[in-house]
């Protein structure tokens, strides 16, 4: 299951030695609901290798502002605390999985 990422735990997660994938989403966002099941599946498939989580943009202003998130869904891919890649908008599972594989 995808981890719930918040303003409170983001810094700890991004500084981890494990790659981090953050899905910026909101309950009211149709495309976010479309990719949600893919994010959940990938979180299970890559458990222990990559931390995959969801950050609700309506509840976490600090991280949203820090990265200038204006469109959702936006997925950021971090390695060693740095953004390596990002995807804006809905995507098929294989597109997201390819980006995750590139982190490993």
C-alpha cells in the first residue's frame, strides 16, 4: 500500500537512502483517481526497494509550495534527496514503472 506522505514526514522520507516516489493528488481530481490504483500496485511491487507514497495537495501546503506543484496529478521521482524525474498528468502503469526502474 502506498504510504501517506505529509508535510511532517516528507523531509525524513526524501533524505532516506531509498528512492522516493511522491504522487501529488486530491480527492476531487479525476485523473488522480485514474492513476491511484497504479500507484498502489507499484507500491506493493516495489516494497522494500522504493518508497512510494501519496501526498494530498489540499492538506500539505508546505511540500506543495516547495516544489511549485500547480497541476495534479504530478509524480516526482527522488534519489539521494534530488528530483531525478517527474510526470505531470495521468499515465499508464508501464510509464510510471519505467521511471521507477530508472531510479534503481
